[in-house]
């Protein structure tokens, strides 16, 4: 079956513009995560969706960042008024949730965002 | 709050040496999961192992082994007889919303 799909794979945008990043999780995976990885750095948690519960937005760095997940499947991460420090690889991951815990995360290949 | 610390930012070993990657975590949760992921130069993240907080039994998988100790909040990863193909960044991660350490870059010299 298909893995986690992210689009676009690369995005170059001018400072101040808005961007939308898309994530298609593995079918049936109820949990969806967004992370970002700056050059040479570790993974930074952004937001987490689990089923119909309110998302955990505790990792969003500013109010310019938002995400939604429609129909419990596809998710869109939106960055408004992009800044150069937003340049990073944005990774999406999904997993199954069981009553006793989670399955390992399956990661997409990421969207490389460059803000000029 | 959750925190994962990988104090070793970069390790370089010669092929066939054993190497241990350290991971120390902090959490107030009584139930949690710990993970190790590998990120080779190609960039994708590869799942290696999951361990839940109730199971402190150490695990061995081929040349990989993991030592989980709740008493010291550590979940260390050892590669025995390292190979060049092991060169990658290795991330330790803690559930709830999967908090990642900053990663350890391992370079295995031929």
C-alpha cells in the first residue's frame, strides 16, 4: 500500500507570502503529526491530530502557523507571511492508535520549504 | 513537559567497532513509549524500535541492541561491529506527541 504522501516536495517562496503544505496519511491511520527539521537540526514537533479529538497545537512556533485535518484524513499545514527562518523540511507522519498505545510513525518524504 | 536529550551530537568510529548512542528522557507520564529512528543521508526516517514503559527487558536485533533503564530514564542504543552503512543520524523519541531528541550523527569510517 501507499505510504505517507506529501506535496509539494519542494517549495520556494518569497518572504511574506503564504504557503500551504499537504499531507496524505496512510489510509486508516488516525494519528497525524507535523514536524519540521531545519538544516542539520533535530526534529521539532509542530502539531498532532488524533481522530476527532482537539489537536495538540503546543508545538506551533507562532500564530502564523496553522493546520487542519479534513475528514480525519488529509492535512494541510499553512504558514502565513513566511519568514526566512521558516525555511526547513516539513515532515508529516501518521500512525495507528490502539487502545493501549500507538504504532510506530510512518513518515512522508517531507516538503523542503525555502523562503527567499 | 517532555524532554529527550541526546548529548552526543556526533560520533565517529572505525568499521567493526562497537558504538553506543545515549538517550536520556524526562516525562511525568507513567505510561509512555520510547523509539529509535534512523535517518540515513537520503533523508527518510526509518523506524528501528519501540519500547513501552512497562517493559524494561533489553532487546537485541542482529547487531542492534537497546538498554532501557527506568531508574536512570535512559534508553541507550548499541551497534555492535559497526558498518559503513550504519552511518546516519539516529533519533531517540518519546511518546506522547513524540518528542524527539536532537539526534546523534554517527560516522563509520571504513
